């Protein structure tokens, strides 16, 4: 994988960890997740007039992606309500690349080199190691995180293929960002009423705007990278976001650092190096 692709994917991983921390730190996680999606759409809108439309073949993928993104944001919020970030984030982000790597040959015909496979497995092992330090979430949190890992793997395929068919990954990303907040806020209004939702938006708009910008930036960089390198390799390298999440949790969330986190950081760094050399 080229060095510039690795650097941009790592920057995207930092952005991803940042917006996840914003959701985790919020008091209304479902609404905060919806606001992240809305913020991404707001950031995307000004750029649309300057970008070409995605190729017609990509539009079905944009529509399917919106459904997966709706499920993803709902499961993110539910998982963070059920347990701490040290349990659910590693499971969500660690199992997904394993699923993609295990199935990419059959689904999209990408055959990874031995070094790339070793890097994928090493990063995933490091991420999953973090789960051993947090057990208080219980069965519900684990099931929610694993369910979201499946969703992540699904939209990785949908968007990886869709971005290629669009002939412009940035345009695909911008258009893809518009539909999820429509679905999320329709659900929020239907289940919680207009007044509570609008009250939260009015007082927490900054969280959605900052997090949404980070969200669309992170995913746009990943989709661009998927047009330059194998989807499974990019999906695995994105999981280095856990390193940034650990730093954020220590500095801003004041979470405890255990031996599991240190071991996981070493494994993830080694896996990233293996991907670079593959």
C-alpha cells in the first residue's frame, strides 16, 4: 500500500475516533449519533454543486448504504449506552475487518498477499485484545457490538463497490451522507416527539457539526483509499483508530490504562507496519 494512502487512512482513523468519543461523552447518545449524521450532511451540502454526479450505476449502492448507516448509528448509540467504550469499540471495529478479510475473495474477487493477511489478523487481534479489560457490559453489550460489526462489514462492501462505480469517491461520499440523517431524525421524531429532539439540536448543534465533519472526512478518505488499495486492507488499517481513541479516553475521558491496552497498541502498530510493507 502506498505511503500517502496509509497516511490519509490513518488521519481518517483519528477523525473517526474523535466523533465516536463525542457520542460516548454525550448525555443523549441516540440523538447525538443522529446529529453526527446530520452534521456530515451539512458539511457535504456546500460541496455538491462543485462535484459531478455519481455514475448511475452507483445510486442503488447509495440507497442501500443509507439503510446500513441508519442501522450503524442506532447500534453505536445502543452499544455505548450498554457499556464502556473499552468493550464495544474494539469489538465493533475489530470483528468487522476479520469478516471482510474472510469473505473478500468470494464476494469481490480480491486476493490478499500473505503479508497483508498477516497485517489484517495482527491489527484485529490487537483490537480484540482490548475487550478483555472491560467485562461489565455483559451479554447485551457484546451482542450489540457484534451485530454492528456485521453492519460495518456490509457497508464496507457496499460503499467500496459503490465508490468505484461512481467514478468519483468524493462525490459518492457526499451524496451518501445525505440520506442517513433523514432516516435517523424521522425515527427520532416518531419515537421521542418533536420538542425534545429540537431542544437537543438547539443546544448541542456544535457536537453534530464537529463530529459530522470528522465522520464524513474519515469515511471519504477511506472510500478514496479503497479505490487505490484492496478493500480488506483499507478496512483493517482504519482500525488503528483505536489507538487514537485510547489517547482521547486517557486525556479527555480520564479512563484507566491497563496492560491490555498497552499490548493492543503494540499489536496494532505492528499490524500497520506489516500492511505498509505488504
